[in-house]
């Protein structure tokens, strides 16, 4: 049994609980969240920490299998060049990939991450996930503009799904992005997701040229495809941004994670909100700065009360797989957003997006949500500090 307290607890209601106490049993399951009305009495075996306590973080977007690319991808070159660099450098010896992925998995756990929505293209990290302390929900990324290879792509993805299922790991088949999945392949993905009540997650409007491709078939993304010998003829719809173009091709009722959203407009937000029933916007700000040197207009999303979650992306586009560092970046650029909101995005919103809120995301009796200590902390303004760090207590 443990009893853990701090100056403030980020409570279930999303409010601060002063000098509260979290009770846990020997399996680290929460048995009680004790309100002390701000007055802490001496108790046997009570652990008290200077700082704030919050549930362990949920990272809703990562690419564990790209961990070996840390410091290998040039910054600020735009998404098309980033994709080109990934294509050229992602293949490596299995031992190299596995060593980097194991290190990334351990680092995420140390950084207070309890669950990860992870993008995969192959089976190489399955054993790491099976033995990890982190709960992984894997998104099997499917794409391919060569229509002659659609059936082969689909069969390969089904075979990969079988490997995950045989390893008792939760996995869903998802599209990569609106610009990389022809209509025929997208229909296979969405029909399968609907039949299996899956989760849809895809990279959305990460570059301005994604929108221009759909608006009028221009831009460096389209030019890159042509340089690579690829055609977007199999993708229907023009005259609109990429998100409005793909909306009606997707199931409206499934949990849908839109990742990055760097060039999403207010009208795009409203159209998506009106269409999807379970919509989650995933922000990976440090990766956006790394690749395009631009952030989404987060204020537009908060203005319309959107459900936001946090991802780290991969070491190919980030120097650290830390949800806290993502929150600090958002606070630096959008200081009007409260720490309450930021922690909500990083905990319960992420858990809901991945459909694991029955176990993670809040301090509630019966949950095994983990306990993070954030210290130091600006108690006067209830804000993170540039030097704030995570100490994982549970």
C-alpha cells in the first residue's frame, strides 16, 4: 500500500486538489483519492512531494520503429523532403532498429508515458511491445498510389494484423494520409474498420501543399510524387482542402484521430466536427516545428471546444519522446491555454481517443493510471516552467 501526496493533484474533475492524497494497493491500483480540504495531517507512511501530481501520460501518436533515425533527418525542409529522407534512410540492420526502439520504449516510460498509439509498417517491434511496461495500441499504416499493387498491399496488411493478434497486441488498420491512399484502398480500410469497430487515425494537413494538391493539383507534394514516378489519379475529389475532400469517405461513427493538423483551417474544423461523432485532434508540436517549422493554430481548435490529444511523433522528427516537452512547447506559443487544459489533453483525452479510459487517464478508484510528479512548478500562476521535469512515481 502507498499513500502519495503533493502540493496539488490534477484531480478527476480537471481541477486542482490541494494537498490531496492518492491511495494505491500493491498492484498500483488506485483505491482512494482523499480530499484533505487543503490541510495535510501527519500520517504513517505518507509520501509527500513538492510539485503537482497527474496521471501518467497517453501519447496518441508515435513511430517506435523509426527510433534509429534520431539526428539523421534534416530539419525544416518541409514534409515532402522529410518523406524522401525517411524513404532513403529508414532501412537498417534489424539489430540497429531494435536497439533504438528498446531505448525509445524505456525513455517513454521514464518520461511518464503509460500508453502509446503507435504507427507501424512491419512486425519488427512486436517483441518490444509484448514485453513493454507501456500499453501499445498499434495503427497498421496502409498506403500506396500504385493501383496495380492495391490488393497486394491489402493482403500484406492483413498478414501483419494477424501477427499482432497472435501476439495478443491490440492493432487497427488505418490509412496513412489523404494524399497517399487511393479510393479503392481507402474503401477496403474503412469497410474493415467499420466491420470491426476499429479506430481510424491518419496524418492530416501536415503541409500546405497537401491542401493545394486537392484544391487544384499544384504544390511541392504533387511535384515530389511525380519525381518519384507516382500518380494521384486514384484519389478522387478536387476543389477543396484535403480534409473536407476525405470526410465522406470515412465512417462517421468510429473514433477518428486526425494527426498534426498544421494547416487545418477554421472551416475544415467545423466541417469535421459536423461530420464525425467521435473526433480527436492530435497535436505533435515539436515534430511540426522540426519538419515544417510551423505550428497548428491551436487557438482555433480551443475556440470551437475541440477534443485535443498529444503525440510525440518519432525520433525522426523529435529530439525527445516526452509529452511534457510537447506541453511546454504549446504553453510557450499559446500562453492563454491553462495547464488544466494541457494536462487534460495529455491524460484523459488521449485515453478516450484510444478507448482505454476505463484504466488510464484520471485518478479514480479502480484505475491503474500511474502517477507522475511534475517539478518544479509555477504555483503562483499554476503554469509549467521551462525547467519542469517528470518524475514517475508509479
